[in-house]
């Protein structure tokens, strides 16, 4: 399914959201408006607002609070992307120059701060304290997850349980907040809001595992990877699994490659082959499928509808995507 088809039950809501989102970033500073216009023109797939609206529609009837939730989430997400590019010293985002590449780090950091503050102020202005609580929890989780990954990357001692803790906080918490905010925005019961958090969290974990697999190629391109995660010393699930299957000497060589030879194409290719031959790809793919299945089971209690069908298809899209 294409995103356009998945969007059909919420097409009018997404169109109205676009207008509200653009309006939320307006300021009295010409430079800031120039930067935010650049951001809006190069927006991504907008899967997160889709999760908000579809979750809301599955749980009840979309209302003004749902638009606030979607705008709040997208402002937060955009702020984190701008800050991430500064931290990662990335010059490109989605094939275009990043904010820090065009306007330098200081402006990029300040723009990210502005976007985050606009989101928080929007929730306060609308007296949406429940949404603010959910999103603030996600921001805390994301920050802790990112710092935990940095801490562990220095020693390369990430075990599987720590890996899942990192991606649950760093990636899954944002998807969880989308679904939870969607449910909360239509005045769902607390248990439903919590169930939608759990649903989003499991999808977020599956989503991140999919990203891990991209580094090793996909489909008929397995073994023709980007190797970016290895170059950045990121311990992903296929790699962690391979380490767990290795002998002491193999483990030493793997760690040495990641630490000291991560720019050596031959050493990286050798490591990629080792991960593939160890069964790391299959293991990670199965874990991804397990989390997806666990997430979809949580939707069984909700009444069948077009929105529920689209939400299920969005989940499938998230783990079947080619990029």
C-alpha cells in the first residue's frame, strides 16, 4: 500500500493539519521564517501525524485536540531532527542540505529550540496538559536513550537487553507518544491511552530494527550495504547477535574493526559478511516481525473500521518500506 492510499480515511484531516502546522511555526523574525519555510518545503513522509490521526479515529471522533496533538508531535520531531544533524555533523537530510549546513550550528540549535518551545507553548495555550505530559515523557525518554547509546558506544559493550532499552527510549517513545496522544485527544479512557502507548512502542521498536537491517542492504541487495552504522560505531541488533555467536578471538577482531578500522572498506565488508553468515539478519528480521505481531494483537479490542485498516497498513508499510 502507498501512503496516499493509507491516508484516505484521514485525508481531509491531514490537509487541515498542514495549514495548522505551518501556522504554528510563524514568528516575527525574518531569518527564522526563512528557515522554517525551508523545513516545511522538505518535509518527510509525515508518518507520525498519520499515527496520531489514525489512532484518534480508531479510538473515537477526531476533534480540535487531535490537531493540537499532531502539531505538537511534529514540532517536537522536527526539532529533534534539526538538533540530531548538529550532533551528528550531518550536511544532508532527506537528500537536501541540512539546516546546520546552510545556516551553521548556532542557528540550527536555536531553530530547534524554537520549534520545541512552540510545541510546548501550543499545548499550554490550548490547555492540553494531558498531551503535554505524554510528549514531555517522550522527550525525556529520547534524551536518555540517546545519551545511553553514546555512553555504551564508547565501550562497545551493548548487550541485547541494553540495545532494546536504547531503541525503546530513543526511537519507540516518539511513535508511542503519537498513538497515545491520538487516543488522549478523543477523551479515551486511561487504559486505552496506555494501550495505544504500548502499541506505538512496539511499532517503534520494529521500525528501528528495520533501520538496522537497511545498513546491511535488503531483499536482493543483502550484502551490498551502506555500512554507515558500523562507521559510526553503532551496535545494531544483527551485529549484537553475531557477537553473541562468536568465539573470543572472533569477538576481538570484530570489536577491533568497529573501533579502529571502521573506515576500512575491506574490513567493514568482511564484518558485514560475518554478520550475514552468522544469521544476524534473519534473527533481527524475526524480532521485528514478533514486535509487529504483538502490536497488532493490541488492536483486536477495537471495532473494525477504515481507520483501523489503515493503521494496520501503516504498520505494515513501516516495516516493509525500502528506505
